[in-house]
């Protein structure tokens, strides 16, 4: 049964977008969910359908109709999961490289969502039918820590932290070249590539602000081990920022590995990188405030064997 909310805009804080007002006024509703309701015609302002960008100045009557959570459509699949933490509100997993987070075109099954539906019976429906509980994503070929909400309250609380950029997100990566400095900050908007729509780019006309902090952990001649902290969390952020800074990720054929591997003199290293078959990027640390208890939680996943093996080899060579 639908839930209906009758709201009145006060205008106390000045003009406010309709989607922001709805998300702020209806408990458990994210801004993205509010936008979906508006697009579906479930939000009326003074009796008429409104647009997400409509500015409320005060006194407007806003009626919001929220349908019950849609059941998850993906099938549950008994896929092994490495669970780092779990309680009744959320689950934290170490996603392996090669696993897609949620079903989509070309990936109807075998995803993290399919595995979670078999492991958990109480995933949040607020993320949508094909990705229940999903608060954030990491690329298919990136390994590491990921948190999933089990109920709408947790989903809202975690989503707010990601939106406010208060989540601690630390990555470890192998990149080509050797940065001049020991640490630094990369800042630049990221959006869909103007020509290749499968890629992201810092040259997009309508990109979103993105900031990546990096620090050199070790230098190995033509390859450098980096620690990266995301201040924001845009799609392919680390991959784009490093590639456009002249230090693409090892193994990342989409963003500039290409011929860089041929510049490495060590044939064994070149073979190891080709065998890696993915970008050398691992989401090592994730820290956040538990949306129910208010406790700060932090989780860490060890480097996967493929990346650890390359680093061990480089250490042995002493380059």
C-alpha cells in the first residue's frame, strides 16, 4: 500500500529545489529516490506535477506518494562471499576482481547482488529492483571492501555519508612511471567522455567535481606503488585521474596501459602484468559511521594474490 505525505514548504532557508525538499522531509528517502518519484509523477506541488529543479519559496503544498519497496528481481545464487562484517543493518564484503556489483546489460547473473540475495534475506529495496542494498560500487575488475545496506534506514544513512564525502576510502594501486613528488592531490571534474561513451574523462563538458589524494609507497623503476584516498567518489575516478596525470594504472587497457607495458625491460614483469588481466587497483580500507549505532567502523582487505605477487616480484628484483 502506498504511503502519502502532505507537506508544506516553509521557505525559511531561502529557495529550495523540490527534490532536495522531498528528500529532506520524508524520512528514509534519498535525493535520488526523490527524483525518481518526481519523474514518475508521484510528487505534486499545489496539485500539479512538479520538476525536480522547481524552486520552492515557501507556502507551497507538496503531496508525495511513496509506493512500497519493489521486490528484488535478480535470482539468488549460491556464490561464495568473503564477509568482513555483518549485522542486522549492513554487511561488509571483500569483492573479488572479476565480479560485477549488480546485474545489468550483459551481466544478468553471477554478480555481487545475486550472491547477497542468497546470503541475506533482508536486503534494502531502496536501491531499486536490480541492485537492492547497493550504496556504492567498485569496478568489475577492481577488488576490495564494499558495504551493502540491509534496510532502508541504513541505506539512507550510508548514502548520506557518501554524498557528504565523509566516508574513508583508501585504495592501493600500481601505476606506470614515477611521480616527481612523494605525494600530491589531483583535482578535476569527471564526466562521460565526449566521444567514447563507455569511458569517463576529465575533458567532459558537464563533469562532476572530483578530488584524489595520492602518496608514493614504493618506486620500482618503471612502476610505482601508490596509496590513494578518495575525497569524492566519481565513476572511474582513480583510473581517469592517474591516466590524465601521465601515470595510468598497470593493466588498465581502457585508460592508457596500451603500449606502456612494452616500455618495461623485464620480460617476466611484462608477462605477470598481462596475466593480471585487469587494472592493478584494490579498495583496501573503508571507514564509516554505523547508521544505527553511531559507532565508527573501519575495515581492511588484504591485497589479492595477483597484485601481491607482482609487488613481491618487484621487491625481489630490488629495482
